[in-house]
């Protein structure tokens, strides 16, 4: 019989170590082997994608215990084998005849349930998560209630090529995105909670004022935040982190893939909330002496309104040395017909105040006025449609890199290591996307060195 150490309810670490073992009632021989992508699984996925009546099919679910992994912290390495044994055994026993599952990373699984209706599959996924939670947590965990396993539908809208054939790479990306959003729901902060960060950003509090000072309330009561790691060629490490925001349905707020209706809801109160969080996190990062570039996205329209002056005063209140050494302002959601003179004016507002001023564009709709600027870091992000044609994506990346010339250039949102390899070969200085590293729920405590030969092979 296999056993797993129990978790104590007390805060004393010795409580955890000294508890008697808990008998599970199964052994390694009971564990059903998880299926990998190369074991004819594409056929099942292809069928499910083509049969789906909605873009998020309940018959394809992601189940993750990433919350539990985060809660355990360093103890994860100690308990991981036994925790995964419990999870996989439970999935294998409960998923039912005609259904299967695929291991996703170290803490998540893709559940495929073609034998069930969408509603039945959703209930089945929830039941599996509940049972795993009971086995892992029950009465044997810490005093603080830890996050339970979670499930979510997988967005299948991009899993088909234009000719109707199945796109396995796009499916992998959809699965990874669902996993990231699930992990983020608990760890990302609601804008209602962002005022808790004021204690860490006292210098920014007074200049920013409050949302009430603009007679508005945020239009995103459940807006959540994450950090996107950027791999930098000169340091061969993930040493830049771009703040990103998402709606409760997972839609990005910044960049080319942000829907127009989402961008339209970015009012002053929301920007204030985001700025408070950003400046507090930046202060925390510098206090830890972490030598990384902190990227703050700023919607271009902010700098053409009254709020722009408020933002600049709050920025100036941060320590100058740290701003000039570690902070990058990234101007996003830039109107396509903005005059070059206006772009220059906004650039000059930040030059001398921060390390870098960056402009982010849609890779498929390059802004010629931005390409005419100097003294900037220049970035692009492919829109979702570009991933349907890999050749076109590569051509667009090459064309942009030539246009960027000697300026520092970065690309966001790459989905595969092959795309990252091409970006590296093309000469990008910074590369980002779930193809090489997941979004992070919080800033890490240190940067991670990944040599370029390792960036494009294996798993980070």
C-alpha cells in the first residue's frame, strides 16, 4: 500500500512532519498511464473540435492543481510524486469508458470526453476535481484553506485550419491558455483588492489620488493581472517582465489581441488601479535587488488626457535611480493614424524619466509613423489570425526586424518553440510567449538564465 504524509492544521512546521501517514488504498500498479499527444490522440481531438457547437466545448476540459502546487511552494518537490499519483489515479478511475486524458505540464491534465454530452462532461470534470480535492486536502491540510483542483472548458475556435483540418499546435496553445487562465483566477488580484498594495507604494499613493477624484468607478470589477516573461538575448535569461491585464473571461486588455470593446472600457479609474498595482510591484522588485526590466503598459490615449499629467507625477515620485535602471514604459493600443508629431511628444514625456520607452504594434498592421521614430524600443505581437499561416508569420517577423533596423526589438505572444527559434534567428533582442514560458501570477524572486541553445529545445 502507498502512503502519503498528512498535512497539519497548526502553523508549526513540525506538525506537518510528525503527523501519521495516511493510507491511500491503491498503489502504483493501479495508475492508468497518461496518454501523450503522439499516441493517435489527434484523431479524438479532431472529431471533438469538428463536432463542437460552441467555441468552448464542455467535452474538452483542462483540470489543474497548479493552485495547490503554488500553496505548497518549496514543499511541492517533496510531495509532488505522491500528489500526482493521487490525481492521475482518480482521473483514470473516474473518467469512464470511451474517454481519456492527456498529461499537460507537471500539474495539469486535458480531459477528452467524446462519449458524454457537453453538460455531462462538465459535471464529470467537476466531480473528478472534487474527489481529487477531497483526497489531497480533506482534513489533512494547513489551517489556511488551500485552493482546490479546478476545471475549465478549452477554447476550440482556433483549433481548425482554414480548410477545416485539425491544427494540433493551435490546440496545444488553446489548452495552455486555458490552464494559464485557470491558474490566474485565484492568484491574480481583483482591482477591488489593489488598494491593499498602497502600503508598498506610499510614494505613488498621493499623486495618483483615487478613482473618486475622477468621478468614476472602474468598469472592470474583476480585472486580473499577470506578468509575461521576456527572454533577453544580451543576458540569455528571462530578465524582463511585462505587466498584463485580463478580463474575467480571459480577454487581454492590452495589445493587438485586445478586443475594441475591451479597450473602450479602459477608463481613468481602471488606469489608476493598474498604476497603483504596477508601482507597488515595481517597488517590491527593486527592494529585493532583482535586476530585471519591469515593463509597465500604458494605453496611448492616457497621455492625451488629464490623467497623463497625474500618471507622470506619480511616476516621478518613484526613486529616480530605480526608474532609470529597471523601468520600461510600453505604450500600447496606439491608434493607427496617430501623427508622428504626437508620437514624438508622448515619447519625450518619458525620456529621461525611465530606462526605456517602447511602442507595441500589431505585427500584421505595422505603424509606419512608429517605425520612423528613434530612441525607442520597438515591439510587435501577432494577432490570433496570423498563426493560421506559419509562412506568413515568418515573413512578417523578418520584414519587421529589417524595418526596426538597429533599434532594440521584441516580439510578444509566440506560441511554439519553432516560432521562438525563428525569432532568435531573425535577430529579435527579446522573445516572449506561452511557447517558451507561461504567464506568471506574480513577479518572481529572481531572473532565470536560459542559454539560447536551450531556449528552442526542451521545456523551460
